[in-house]
C-alpha cells in the first residue's frame, strides 16, 4: 500500500525523567493516556518507554502541520498502545480522528526505538483508498445530477487536503453510493423478515436506553447518512419495545404523492411525523411523554428559522430549534448515524449524549450548542464522506 507523509521526532529521556520527578499521575495525565502510563510500567525503563511514546505523539502531529498551526489538534490527541502482537498502534481521540479523516488518512504506522539517552519515533500516514464503482463513474459522466453543486461542496470541505482527482473520485463514489440506495429501497419490500434483520445492526443501543431511563425524552441528532431510508425503517424496527415512540421532524417532500408514500411507510413502521414549522407543542408533548424526537439537522435552514454557524469552516444557516429545545427542556440529545459497510450490510450507531450548555446568556448558549451539533455532524460525515448528500445546497449565501 502506498504511504504518503511521514513525521519523525526525537526526545531526550532526561526531559521525561524530569516530568516523572515533578508530576504525580494526575499531572502526567496531561501528556499521557491512562493506558500509556499503565503500559510503561514502573521502575527501571519507565522513562525510556514514556519518552518513546512522547516522541510518537510529536511525530504523529507533524503529519498535520496545518491543523497543528490552527490549533485543531495537539500531540496529546494521539495515544500509543501495544497490539496483541506487541506492535505499537496509534489511537486518535475524536479531534485527531476528524483531522485524519479530513486528510483521508486511514491509519498511522509507527516505529519507535530508544537508547539510554534519547527516544525516536517515525510515523507513516496510510491513505484511504477511495473505492469508485464502475456505475459511479458512468453516472458522473453521463447522468451527473447537480454535479456542479456536488463538486463545489466537496471543494469547500476538502480543498486544503485533497487533490482535484481525489475530489472527483469522491464524487464518483458518492453517485455510486446513491444508486445503491435506490436499488436497496426498491428491493426492500421483497425481502423476508430474517433478511431485513440481518441487513442492519445496531451499535450503542445502550446509550439510547439509558437516556430514556432518565424520563425526560430524547432528541436524536442525525442527518442524511448512509441509506437513511432503509436503515431507519429496518434498523429502528429492532427496537420493538419503542414501537410508536419515534417521531421524525421533517418537511414535506415533493411531489405530494411521494410525500404521502413516505409518510405511509413511516406510519406502517410505527414512526410518527412532525412538521418542521408549527409543531412546537407536538414536539414538547412527545418529550413530556418520554418519547424520541428525531431531528434531521444537516439541511439548510430558512434564515428566519435559523442562525449562522460554522459548518466545515464555512458559515451556514442552521436550524436553531434543536438548541432551543435542548436548553429549555431536560431532554437528552444523542447523535445517531448510519452507514453502509463494504459487505453491503448497514450500521446504525447511537453515540454518547452531547453536553448541553445552559448557564449564562441564552443566545450565547444557543450559538455554542448549535456549533457543537455541527461539529458532531462533521465528524460523522468525515468517517464515510461518500455516503452524505453532497448535492444539497448546504452553504447558501
């Protein structure tokens, strides 16, 4: 596999020995993860092992000089652990993972060594290989629906990190992904219950259950990820105990007959629908009943219903309703996403709750909470960028 960038760093072991003498474990946790401190052990050799890990963190950060300068990441965002075979592996936190995905870096390979006086680490970035199906190439060339919008949006997000050919390959993979979406939805009514059950798996379901146990309702923060039509109908049906408790905030689709078709499918699956406007009382009523309100948050908002918030570093009018609801109720906000695996199966993932700011000026909190929501969506999109709706005009002026 082709390797791209590399970073190298050397650390004097005497520096780490001074840290060990000056700081207790709480102080050391500013530089090393709990697992790193545990793997380094104690006694003779601890300083050398920690010095090698410190050098590895620095080497990893040098792979992303732009993001380091912008303050998006720092060396401590990368941790080092030993695999079952004893090889060093890089474990990025959320911030580092987002930067890696933005640069389309799949993983980082490490080599570490030390002498009695210094430790050295070399980090090699392994790029993502963009898989472009032949039908994605055909659609891009002959049936390029909103291709100018797709390429402009991809450029806004990846202009500093990807080459033009890589942007074009992402666009082709995007078209291929959405053709699969259409074919899967057509096939869905002819599948058996067992086939449907095996098609979608749930991750993080305990986060949803624990949030409902609090009794104040749940708001799911989500967007148009993966095959959202299929994963929603098939995946959420696995929560039989919550039948009738999911309610989607959505705007009517066009044409009218298609909107009615989608609503009938939702109601048959046990999902309620709530309008984008004029449904505040209904939303509050569902939360008071400890039900689940699904907010599709990745679309452009009409200015009178939204506020401007950064989305991938560019201003975008964003719905303010979710921040208002989160601040004015005790509902738990949980990110939910879906994606298609390489084997054709689908995953729905419920992440840990988002901490909501409520103290201080209400409008300041609304701006900060909305930015937090957008940051969550950014991380989700960057994991599988070809599986988002790049044809949507998210950044209207």
